[in-house]
C-alpha cells in the first residue's frame, strides 16, 4: 500500500509541475521573478490537490453506485 501512495504522490507532483509551467509560460519573461512565480507555484499545488481529490471522490461515488446496483 505504501508504494501506491508514493505513486500517487509522484503523479500529483508531475501534474503540479506541469500546471505551474503552463501558467508560468504565460507570464512575460521580464516579469518572471520569485514574487510573481511563487504564488503560481502555491496555486498550482493547491489546484492539483483539489482536482485530484475531487476526481477520486467522483470515482469512489461511481463505484459505490455500481456496487449498490449489482
């Protein structure tokens, strides 16, 4: 089970980095400072956790619904 958590954490980290990079690429090069990029990084982390958690909740709800129908 511990290995699955590690895999999930790795997936979350990959998504967070990709999301941050997508947002950072939209910031003009001359404005890419620690002050402008730090909030983007924090927001990418929070957004990723929110989306992954919501996705997992929806999958679990669907699985429970299927179990109750069967």
